């Protein structure tokens, strides 16, 4: 199978490409990435000379360049990870989120139609459902819930989902959508909660916790997300949405304390700062559908996943260092 993977040099895309190359020795990857600040060519550099891996620096909004990829390579499936993904940045500057997350998805869907590609999988997020109250632990997001977004980021991701479903209905485009909870693991850009806190704690810097720190996220180890996507791409039913979750709800303050304890750093590093505007209170996913219909379940419990993650960041200081000093951008003529 030849996969065209967009956003492959980002956190989850990188882990997914590694997963496919490990699990399916016959498969080939065309990794398409614009290499924004979040895309890091270092992530997959070791595959540079692997005949199964090809990198193409392309913006998914660039229709001509995207069509040219489909003219060049015979593609069996497209998995769209490419996105602006950080909620705080979407609050500062929504426009690029609308461009990449909505227009970029539309360009890819058009290409899938034009070149009669057999499968398009859209990587979405649980944030499209909005948030849940802290005092109703019985409530979890279900696939048939309506969309109720809070941030420009989640509104742009929800718009992309709606486009996918509209293309399915109108043109019969072979789409599937997955909506996953918060991921953690190796290669996550150090602007997101877990890598940011690991990094700051190691440097004895203060750890900024938004608001009261009681907001809850449902954490899933990234490799479990990858195995779920793989199941959907191979076995999922066209036109369907699949929730993916870790069944592992933790408040932000709990997460920060776990990291501090693992690194043997004092809780006095915690600093409560101004809350994120529109900050979603709680996310929790019901992933019964993918478990029952496709036989997926997460393999990594949080205790071992967070230890592996902390070890990875401790053992790869040059990865962070090259991001912090900007060296990671000085490849392939990448513009910042
Ligand atoms: P990321 O920000 O780490 O990576 C995004 C990648 O997309 C980067 O490599 C970037 O260079 C690339 N990209 C951005 N704009 C592009 C464009 N116009 N053209 C081509 N490439 C472009 O994000 P991530 O955390 O790996 O998330 C991947 C996907 O998963 C996103 O769609 C995100 O919405 C979704 N998601 C993430 C999480 C999470 O916890 N991180 C949870 C659920 C869903
Ligand atoms: O410095 C921080 N302090 C803090 O308290 C940061 C960066 C975050 N937080 C809080 C905000 C959230 O409640 O931690 C929680 C997690 O924040 P993020 O890592 O920014 O993730 P979140 O906003 O939950 O969104 C993530 O999960 C869903 C991804 O970034 C999205 O791409 C994905 O769709």
C-alpha cells in the first residue's frame, strides 16, 4: 500500500509513519509537509535513504503542487494530519488555522475526487464536541453528538469534518474521520502541556498552569492513536466517524505533579497563571464504537506511557535543543 501522509513531520504524523514502516515492511510512504514551525525534518531524517520513504515539502493549500503529487505518485490512501494544531496560537491568530485546516482539507478532498483515490482519512479531534462539565463524570463524547466548538482551532477542525461529510454525501468521496483525545509521547512539540512541562521542569523553570489547573483531558499514548488510525484506514466503514480515547482522565495539575515527581523536582515550580480564554473544562471520549466494530483497544497504560515519554525527552536533549536554538529549521531551505 502506498500512503500519502500529510503533516508527517509533526508529532502524530511522525509517530504514524514510524508505526506503518515498522508494521508493514511492504508499504511505502509519501510524506507531505510544509514544514511550519511545528514540522521538524529531524523527526524522520533516519529514513532519508530508505526506499520506502519519500519526503515532499508541499503546502496542502497549494492546489497545483498537491495535484502534481497525485500525478507523480500512484497513491492508495491519504491520511491528513496536516494542521495548525495549537489552541493558544489559534486564539492569537485564527487566520492560518482557517487556511490550513479548512482550505487545505478541501484541496486534498478535491484531489481525492480528481484522482479517484480509494480512501481519505481525516484526523480530527475530540475538541469539535466542545467541553463537558466537571460534575457529570457519566458524560462522554459520542460520535452522533452535535458540533459545539470553543476555539478558532476547534471551529476550523469541525469545519473540515463537515466538509469531509459533505463530500461523502455529495460526491461519494471515500472518507473516514477519527476524533481523538489528547495525545502524548515522543516528538511532541514543546508548546503542548506535557513536553512543555517536562522541558521546563528539567531546566528548573516555573511551570505555567492555566487557571485553577482543574481542567481535565483524556490522555492517550500516541502509538495507540496510530494503531487506531491504521485500523480505520484498513477496516473502517466509508462515511463513518470513529472516536478514539484513552479512558484516562486527568486534571492538568495532576499531570504536572506526576511529571515533577518523576523528575524529582519540587512542586514549588508550579505557577498558576491567567486562564486560556474560552478554556474547555473537560474532555472525555466514549470509544466503544471503534472497540466493538474494529477490535481496537489501547495497549499502553498512563503510568508506563508517561515514564517512556519522560525518558525519551531525557534521552534526546539535542532534539529539544535544536528546536530551542532554531537549528531544526536550517534544512531543505526551509523558511521560518
Ligand atoms: P503538529 O502541530 O505537531 O504537526 C502538524 C504538522 O502539519 C507539522 O509537521 C506542520 O509542518 C504540518 N503542516 C501545517 N500546516 C501545513 C500545510 N499547510 N501544509 C502541509 N503541512 C502542514 O500536530 P499534531 O499534534 O501532530 O496533530 C496532528 C493532527 O492530529 C492535527 O490534525 C490535529 O488537529 C490532530 N489531533 C491532535 C491531537 C493532539 O493531542 N496532538 C489530538 C487529536 C487530534
Ligand atoms: O502552558 C500550558 N499550561 C496549561 O495549563 C499549556 C500549554 C497548556 N495548559 C493546559 C491547557 C489545557 O487544559 O493544559 C491542557 C492541555 O493543553 P494543550 O497541550 O495546549 O492541549 P489542548 O488545548 O487540550 O489541545 C490538544 O488536544 C487536542 C492538542 O493541542 C490539539 O491539537 C488536539 O486537537
